[in-house]
C-alpha cells in the first residue's frame, strides 16, 4: 500500500534541519537546558511511539499524532485508554517547536512541560503519577542503555525530566515549511501559486482578516500568533448558564464550585487557566500549515471540512457575550470562497509517497 508522509517533517534522528525545510519559518530556538543530539532525538521518537506509557498499554503519543496523517488523528476528538474520549480535537504537533504556549488553553509553557500532560491525563494515557512513568521505562534494560547514551553527562539514572526532554527533542524535529505559499512569497517564485491561490492569499490577508490571528510577517509565517480567541465554537453549551456563572464568580465563588458538567467546563477554555473573565471561551490559534490534511477542525472537531470553516467565518461566527471583535460577517462571494480554499490548500508542505 502507499504510505503518504510529509517529507519535510524530519522525524528521522538528526541534529540539524536543512535550510529548505525552514523556508517560511522563523529561526528555530533550542532551549539551553535541553540541547539536541541524535541519540536523544532517537530516544524521544521511541518514547513518542511507546504504548506501554499508558494505563492499559493501548495508547502512545503517536496514537493521536500519526505521521501519515500530518501528526493528527483525523478524529473529532481523540480516543484514550479504555476507549475513553475527551473534549478536544488533537492538534498537529508539526512546528510545535516554534510555539510559546501549549495545549489549546495554553496551560503549558514548554514542549517539555506539555509532554508530561497527556501521560497523566486520566482519559488519555491514564497513568497515575510520574513515578509510574519512570518505573515502566526503568524496567526495560534497553531503555536504561538508551538513556545512558542520550544523557552521557548525568549519573542520576532515568527521571521524568529526562523522559520529557527526550520526547520534546524529538518533537522539535517535526518541521514543515517550504510550501507553495513559502516559495511564492519568501523565495519570490511567482509561478509557485496558481492565479486562484494568489487571489486567495490576498483575500486571506485583506478582506478575510485571517492574518489578524494566523500571522504572516515579512520574513516568515507560522500562521498562528500564540494568542487566544473566542470564536463562538462550543459556547452554546454554556450560554444558558453564563449569566449565573458570571454572577457567582463576581460574588466570590470559586469557578470549580459552579455546577458545570465536565464538557461545559472544558468550553471555558483559557479561563480555566487564568480565571480571568475576559478569557471565557478562548482557545489558542492553531497553525494553518498542512491544514488540508488535518480535518476535522476547531478545538472540538465540530467542523468537518475547510469549506465549512470558511462558511463559518463568512457568517461571523456564533454570537456570545465574549465573541472576539475580530470575528464579524465577511460577505465573501462564491469565487472568493473558492480562491480562499485554494490558498489554504497551498499551505501543505511537499509530500512524498513510498511503497510499503
């Protein structure tokens, strides 16, 4: 069968990233306390694919972030241990190396911190604590050797810090740039986009107001801005109770004491991290790179196609007291919708196929 993989995702062990793969991306910063090495990256890749790092041995990081599916799972919401499902659509980990905040509510500040979260989530990997994670790895002699090789200057043995650092090191190699858009704008190849795609880019940057959140600078484009917005998605589940909730919070009640269901509480978004009222219903802007490969869309996976996403924004989202002012009706023509769709598809990095 044919395995479709994103060629520019450098997921083979490596210590450097080819210049072409970074076309359209900012400089890649590596934290000083977790330098890259080929052995650490190889170890991180192995841990990323390790299903023993779950309560029932059924889930690995790669279960929800599949290389052949642009490091998503193409499901509305991901499936964890014992078939449980949460309330979030799995975002791609491609280009996460460039992010400042992690998870859709931004609760983690680094890839290393993010790597631990799913392992301890009762719905995702379902492990009880860091000690359980370390014990699983330590009991494997081959892992003992791999950690000693990946962290040669340390004599402290396997630790949760080393585990998350190895996973983060691998994730920092998952890079995707050099799309048709990048070659058109940053390499000045005016043949890289079709006329429709080029028109779509202008709509994206002007009438569509898309680049307000999915930023394009003069030298690079992450197509995200590490900020959080209320788009109206999912807000209907808490809309009937929002006034009572606001009254309770202003009266001094702790947010966790209010009678929301777990699903409703999840829709509070960034507020769950900051407890700041203006953050109610806000979620992090996702990257649009490889967007045509990562359906369904939005934080809850509630929109199935890019055509539907464009229609949603064209209609101005769904009204609620916290809807971001950047969301308003756009009044696209049918042709403008087609051109915008064509442009979004041009954001895929080059793909390669091989027989398997």
